[in-house]
């Protein structure tokens, strides 16, 4: 606690009498014109401001610079018409890394980075200066070698997971018109992108829910996670990037968005409860779900190769996909579908593997693999 004498010393004005007003502006009544740069440092001590730093509150400071000839952009000086006294608006300094980046941009060192397309930044991985989690980058041979496969269910848990996926897929195919469109051969790009968007909003849920549950279990039991969390988070983000890529092609309407909100609310609640009860069931469920995803994207590729999706045959890959999967600059939409299918096949194998392991076993998949 500060004594009355120390308080009066701490609040003694540095440039005349300065009073803080509720609007957040600092009014200086005796501000003299000078060509030198004056610096006032204010520190938050208790519930008041002081010109002397407190040893435990050095991180709560704001610095005010006033220069009549050259003022930084972060500070503004306004004039009060009634008193003709300047009102100095105090604004926070940017983070030191942001300030450094802005300085480099002014010098021209980061001009190319500042002018790049937003999708390039969205798809850039951590190792390239972005914030995307690591994920596999597929070679052309790997993309073309993906095949439809099925792991026969063994035991009650596997069968329950398998038939749950089959029931959900059959219902969604009928409700969305996919079954009728496949039978009549009238599936166009609009129907395909709607299906992809809706399914990817669901596919991005299991990884995030599984990682969250395992994270909370690790905190609650005071035990390590054995590396499962990062793999599940990578899967969740990978599925979300599928969605972000599809969103560059179409913009869903209000009915579609409402359906996504309702479906996500139901699926998140149900899957969270299921993961608390049986992680094995959930990973097996996702494994069978990814088997169906591989079938769906294989069908899409067949439609592309047969010429039924004429617009996608001539469409270039979105920039976000080129950056995320490191595709060639001249990549087409077919290359994007190949990359998404390879991701789904990878998730299929990973989840079937995790579903066969005990929750306290070591995760065999390093980051990005």
C-alpha cells in the first residue's frame, strides 16, 4: 500500500498539471512548445496512474511521445476549442514483432509478402512462415494410387460403428438427392460442391472433439497424452481446409447454412458423449466414415474423367489449394480432388489404427505424417 505522501509524489505532474479524464484522453494544461521529443511514461499502480514504475507492474505501462515537428502515427493531438489546450489521445504501441514487420515493409523488405493474395497466407504452413499445422504433402504417384478399401468389422463395437455410418450415409444420400442424381446421371458441379461443403463441416468435428476430450483427460488425471492430441488436431484442420477450398468455388445460401448449424450442434453433442464412453468406437466410426469419403471423391474423379463435370474440367485450382498442398502453379480442379481424396484415405488408415490401440498407447504418427 502507498502512503498519502508517496501518492502525492507519484501523481506530481511531469509537464504541468495533467488530469486524466474518463474518455481516456490526457489533458495537459501547461504544455510548452519545444523542438525536442518529450517522453512521458505512465504506469498503472493500484487503481491509479503514476510516473514511476512498480516492480510488479512493468508490463502494464503505456508510453506517450509528444513532438511538435514530427509525431508518430500511433499518437494524435486534438485541440479543445474552449480552452485551446491540446488533448493527447494515448494509444497502445503495436507488438514488437508487428512494429518490426511494418518497418521492414516501409523499407521494401517485405513488399512481396504484403501484396500477396490472402489465400496464400491462409494456406501457408508453419515451416513456411504461416500458421497451418503440418500435414502430408502427396506426390503424384501417391495421389493416383489411392484405392477404395474396407476393414471388415470385428466385434460388437466395430459392427455398431460400421452400421451407424451406413445408416447415416444412406439417409444423407437420399435426402440430398445424391442417390437420385447418381441413378439419373444428373449430378452437376453445384450438387457436388454442396455435398462436399456439408460433409466437410461434419468431418472436421471428430478430430477437434477427440483432441479436446483427451486434453481435458490429461489435465484431469495429471498424465501425459502420448502424442494423440496433435494428430487429431491436424486431422481437424485438414478437414477444415477441405471446406475452405470448397468455399472458394461456391457460397452456400441461408438454407444450407442453417442445415450446417443444426447438423453440427447434433453431431458435436453426440460425438462428444460417445468419445467419453468409448474412444475405440469413435475412431472406428471415423475410419468407416473416411472409407465412404474415399468412395465419394473417387466417384467425383470418375465424373470428371468422363467429362460430365465440364466446368471443373476447365477450372484452375484455387490459390489456397495450391499453397496448402504445394500443387503446381498450373494445377487444375482434378488435382485438388486427388489431394482431398488422399487426405481422406490417410485419415481412414490413421483412425482405424488408433481404434485398434489402447488410449494410453504411444501415438505412432509424428507431426505431419
